[in-house]
C-alpha cells in the first residue's frame, strides 16, 4: 500500500476568495494548499475590467500570510457590455489569465451576467485571437428548465455552438456535474477541458435532500444522481489531461447557509487536497493524482508546472465541525469527518 505521495505543488483552477473580512480570513487556506489559483470575479460589484482586477489582486496579496508563496490568477467577469479592448489589454499586461461567463442569474452575484450569449460573440472572437481562456458556468437559467437538467441543457443550447463557432478558443466547462458534460468534453477537441470539484466526486443529490434538508451540501450546479457522480470519478481519475482540479470553494457565513433562502456554495479550501486524494485512493488511482492536481491545469493554460514539491501521507486529518471567518462561524466541507491523508507542512 502506498502511504506517501510526493507531487508537484498543485494549483486550484477555480476558487472564490471573496472580499473584505472574508477574503482576509479564507485566503490563507487556498494559499497554503495551492501555488496558484484562478480567482472568480463574482464580487459585488463584479470584477469587470483591468483596473478593478488589479485592485482586487492587491487586496488578495495583502491577505496571503507572510512567507507563503501564492499567485492569484485573475479573471474578468463577462457582461453584456464587456469592453473587449480592455480585456485584451489586461491579458497582455498579465492582469487577466481568463474570463468568466456566467449566464445572468445562474448563481451567487451573477445578476450582471450575460443575458444572450450571441451578444458576446465579438468578445469571444477577441479572446480567441488573443488566446484568453474562457471559463464557463454552464447552466441555463430559463425558468422552464428543471434545476437538475440545467447543465445538460446548456450544452445543447449554447456550448456546442460556442465550441463550433470558435474552434481555437480555449474553453473550460467549470465544475461539471453530469455524465453529459463528461461525454461532451471527451468528444471535443483539445481546446475544451473541464474542472471538477471535490464535493461532486464525493456525493450525489441525496446528500442535500435525505434525512432533512442539508444546506451545507448545497452548491451550484447542484449535485446530480449517483450515475453522474460515478462518471465524474471515472473522468477525474482517468488520467485524461482534459480534467483537472478546481475546488469551487465558495465560503458563506453559517447563518447565510442555514437560512430561509440559503446561499449556494461549499467551503472546501482548508482540506481540499485531502478531500480529492480520498477519492483517488478509493478508486485505486493514486498514480493519476499528480496529473489531475498539478499537471493538466498548467498544460491547458500554457503555464509552467510548479517547481515546488508537496508530500501527502496516509496519517489522517480531522476536519473541525466549525471554523471561524469574517466574524462568523463557517462550516467546512467534511465537517467532523476524518480524512485518511494529510498534507505535510
Ligand atoms: O455554489 C456556488 N457558489 N456556485 C457558484 O457558481 C457560485 C458560488 C458562490 O460564489 O457562492
Ligand atoms: Zn464557482
């Protein structure tokens, strides 16, 4: 049995670090586990131009603990009025690594998202030419579509045509939750990839709805049926360079989750690597972990693999029931559970 794993330092290709007190208190967890992270722009107001991204990057760097080496990679929140020239300039200046497409009202702080993908075509054209990665929250928001079908429907209504119309655009189907998404990405050319969260590998929709409603298992896109979870586990552990780590860690105060209208999002940053590794261990795929966590993402983004190494050992980690952030309690993913691996510091 393998009890020690040493790999290139992983990156998180999708995280929410928030702003203000929450940013101050949660950034340490991502910065300790990951060398770089793609930081989502869904602040209020959202990060929609180079100037606001530069200012946000400074606030993030100020929240990184002394002596910890961490690089935030910034994203531009696409809207119906995105200035393509500013986006391209921001990318050339090294401020933007990617741009994020939220369909309007798909999730937290997405009211300013794109109302009609076709209006975005001039921006996608500029991104394709400039080599800027497009990260997509792939859910339709049409009220006639069942919440469990929104991802599969997005493929048919929008993603197929985006990929066909921009054959050189690098597209990441973010936090995929269905076998439909796995199949679509597998069948697409090399410029199409996907991130997968730890929660969608660990649980199906029962976690949210059986034995009383479980607000801490609620995130968007919502977890689907077991057959979809199994397809995601197979994809993540397959060794295919099309699938890589993106936690979608999305902290919300406990009172905002345990509420009449609970927020979507799971705070998984503190034990993200231990969480993912449990899956690879269960699947007998420890040899595929470095690819998923540390190699496939940089290859897709065209960035160097971290020269640093990280060691994980089968010594166990106890996840606390509650953590503190932004003057509130916050419930982490795997609260009160034991995970069988630990990151060596
Ligand atoms: O569950 C989610 N929470 N999904 C998202 O897409 C956004 C995120 C958030 O910002 O809270
Ligand atoms: Zn997200």
